[in-house]
């Protein structure tokens, strides 16, 4: 009998990329298909994120799943993430299925399912390595681009077109609205308008899947210089916690792990 543990894709507390939108009429294009205005905003945000030694943010997300009957279901979760580059990370994900914490202490990546009192650990010496390990486990980590040492490098992403849709407001804050397209996904990205450009909303539509499900993420309360004790990133298994074997893990459509 299988027991379902909520070791979800908490490593992807940040999700990026967007939905299919009607692009504006023909205009100037950069060589890579991203127009100059969109390229400028994306590059400025990437440089700013890359320059942050540490940051924290709160998030809420909607993960859409299309059933075999074609019905769309939305799974809600929220949490917070704290990162110190290059090798410290802590994330919390709360949803209907329970609470998961992710720890990276510079040596190990740990997933801890509080409700099941079970955890999974794999070697990882940096945030970049942790994202790679999560992918190898089959844990989808869209938006992990934001955590990497070279965040959101357009040359390494599935992007072949992009436009600056215009200016809008989210929670009273003026933001750029970008629409990017790739072979398998379409992205939208909303970025603050100031000297410290930050992403505040992402939507991704997976075109390669039936029903084109979307993932929507909103980011709030950014802190570009959080004061965090080293103990935040260290995982100490509580009494009676069960350690899981990575070889016994499978991942379902919404990223939840099942233990065989």
C-alpha cells in the first residue's frame, strides 16, 4: 500500500513564466525575438537579482491540473522563501495537503513533511546544485531560474519571442507587463518600476500538455537584505521522523511525492 507524503515542489517557491496573450502589432525586435523594451526590463531584473547576496519574499500560488475528463482543478498554496547565495536556502509551503519545509545548508538539500513527520535528504553544495538535484528527482521547479547564480538567463530559457505589453498596477505599485513565448510554454511576467526591479507576478501556460494548464505565482514583501541566523537553513530531524529513500519516490501531476 502506498502512503502519500506531501513532499511537493517547495523548491520552486518561485515560479515564473506566463500565459498566452494577444501580442501588440508589429514593432522593433531584438535578434532573439524579444523586443528591446522587454529585453531591457528582463535584463535589469536579472542583473538586480544576481547582485543580491540574500533575499526573502512571501508568495501565494495556484497550480492548475487538467483531469482526464478535461476538467480543470486549481490547487492553492502559499509560503515564504529565504535565500543566501550561493548555498543557503529555506522555504515553507502550506496547502490543503499539508506543510512542507525545504532546507539547504551548504551540504544537503532536505525536504521535510511536517504532517507525515518524514523527510528526504540528498547531497547539494549550492543553490544551483539543489535545483539540479530536484530536477533529477523528477520535481518540477519552474521559476527556480530566480534562485540561480545567473537568474533568468534568456539565452538558456525556452523563449523565442517577447513583448512589453505595457504598464499596469498591482496592489497600487506600478509594474511592467511582459509577455514571452517559447516552444512548450508561454510566460507573463510583471516587474516593479524602480532602481531595484523585482518580479511580483508570474503566470505560465504549459502548451505541451492537454488543456494547457497554468501556474500562477504572486510575490510580496520582498526583503533584499534579510537578517537571518545560520540555524534557519539547517534541518534537524525531529524525534521519530522517518527518513525516506530517494529511490522510492515518485512525483504526481501537481508535484506531490508518493513513497512506494
